[in-house]
C-alpha cells in the first residue's frame, strides 16, 4: 500500500498519529497498519506513523475559470462543479482539500472517507 503523503510539521504528525489510536482496529488494518505482535501504545503509534510520508509541500492543482473540478458532498457523494474564483464555495473546497481534478480521484478519496466513518459508527 502506498504511504499517505501529508504536509505538516513533526509535531502535527504526532497529533495525527495520536488521534489514529482511537480508530477502530479494523479501520487501522484497512489503512495498512499491522497490529500483530504490538506490545503497547508506543508500538502501535510507530506502526501508524509508518503509513504516513511527511512532505514539505504537495503540488496543488486548481482549475482555471469555468473549468470543471470535483468535490465530495457531506453525504459522501461526488459532485462536479465549475471554478468561478469569486464564488466562496470554490475557495473553501480548495483550501480544505476537497477539490479534485478527476471524478476518479474524488471517488477514491470518498471511498476511504466512507470506510473510516462507517467503521467508527
């Protein structure tokens, strides 16, 4: 499984890893974290940290004016929109990372999103 690229500081990554400790163990396994042979919380945190690759920057694409992009609605469905630059929703989606070049990228992310929330409900 590919590592999850994340743009953050080491301190922020520590917080993210700690929050993953509260996920359902099945969700961790689906994310590629092997829990077999773990001897304690520090061991689990080390394995969770291993699924991430911290990067200094992630190149971001943004559609041109009137170009299409895709985003995920609150209910997990993928929708298509056109970039307007003066429309606040476009900028909010872009800044929050809910902004995809292709429908396939958005669907892949939505699938992971639904799995995480389904396993913890």
